[in-house]
């Protein structure tokens, strides 16, 4: 029996990096958002033993270093199943693109294998296995708009933001996430030794900074006004979902990775500017890149911007965000 599962991508609406922890990971705060672009994963289970991965993209590893392999092994163990697992990855999303494709593929493998084995694992076990394999996996167990804390693996579903059209640019270059984190550390070190007072980058300052970011994110997500109601501002709590664009622009939510990735690859900063020039109200690097996205007011504006960017030689695709409900409906609908 072969089960097909759609494996959706994500973007990060703001990403803040804190101090490097004793375990080598970094504390962070981010809002993940699933989007409609996807790969397709086909999982089959039969007689024999072992895990085989098939993918025509030479950049995708086919051995046990592939996160799909690791998840499949853990699912087999949790389900107490024995047999041969075959995972076919139909790749459309970029590799090392900052859209969480490899992590999403692994979670889609988990969903597919559960169905092939006819052994549903339950949310708690799914989240535990996902977090064991990588920081970016658990968000795909939840889908929609998701708050990520800890090293990104601790996830909380947020009320879904309204469906928003966007344009994604997928440059040819890949960015290594561990290297981007190491570059962030080197930058923090440089600022400290240079004696420049950048408290947001130092270890003692970064927990204060994450707390401040937490306050800002919470206020933004709740739709709390910046000014207290009794000072004259009209408080419209909870209006955030419909006003994502104006809120993001006003709050100025940022992705810290831009500070280390753009100086090394200035062409990515140019692409962000190209998105802005094409009419995007909010543009940003996704994760550690190299994907950039821009949010638009309407699908027509996004489609127009995508074709304008394509004429400039950029790989631009118009798509939209995916709410939790649509995510679950479409994950199950396979290819
Ligand atoms: O969790 P994941 O396997 O995706 O992480 C890959 C690498 O990225 C880690 O080994 C670590 O170097 C870095 N990382 C980090 N802080 C995080 C997430 C990842 O330093 N919050």
C-alpha cells in the first residue's frame, strides 16, 4: 500500500536569535506560517526490512542522514512494526532554502507511515519524535500559524492569521543553517571584543532581548494597541488576523538571520528590495534563507509582482499562506 502526503513549506514571520546554550543550540522566538507550496511524499510499507529513500534530486541524501529516514526509524519503533519502508520524495521545494522543506518531508513521512501501518501515533508522540529529529519539524505537526520558542522545537498553535497572498523568491544558492548560527555567534563575539555596547548581542543581554521580543510578539498577536485605551487610542483587541500586513509594517518584525546572511550574499538583500519595489508591503528572508518572501494585499497584486520579478530573471512564485484547517485537509489529499 502506498500513501501520498503533501509536504508543505513554511515561512518565518519574524525570527529572533538569543544566546548560544550549553547544548550548542540557540534560544529563539519566531512565528512560523505554513504556505501552499509543497513537495509530495509517497510512503509504502511491505515485506522485508530496512528503509529506502528514492529521490531524483541529487542534492537530497538517500542514506540515514536524511531526516525522513530518521523519522521513519522512530515511527517503526514507536509502532512496534517490522517490515520494509520505501519513501519517495517528489522534490519541488528548494534544498537548504529556509522554507523547512527537509523537516516538512520528514513529518509528511511520519503521517504517511502512520497511515500505511494503520497505527496512528497521537499528537504527543508525533511532537516528541519530531523534536528529537530537528528543531524545525514540530511546527509541521501543528500547521497554520505557530509560535516557536526554545530552539524552535517547542511549538504552540496560534489563532490563524487571515489567508495572505505572497510571492516567494527561491535563489539558486543554499544557506547552511548551522553556519548561519555560527556566523551570528562570531558577530556577537566581534561586537563584544570590539567593546561596542550592543547588549542585544551579548549573552547577558540576549535573554532580556528575547523577553522584550516575547512582549512585542504577544502584543502583536493579541492585537493589543501600543497606546493604552484611556489615553485616547481606540482599542480593538483581536483585530490582528485581518490586519497582518499593516501590523507587520508598523511593528517592524525582523529576521535576525538577515544581519549575517545579507552581508555575505548581498544579492539576497537586492532581491528583498526587488520584492519591495514590486509592491510588497512586507518582505523578509525566511529562516536562514536563501528564500525571500513578500506579502501582498491581493492575489492579483502578487501574481503581477511575480511575473515582473520573473522578467528580471528571478525565480519568483505567487502563492498564499495556508491556515491550519486547510493544511490538514490538504496534507491528507496527497498528490
Ligand atoms: O535542530 P536542527 O537539526 O535543525 O539544527 C541544525 C543545527 O542548527 C544545530 O546542530 C545547530 O548547530 C543549529 N541550531 C542552533 N539553534 C537552533 C536551531 C539550530 O544553533 N535553535
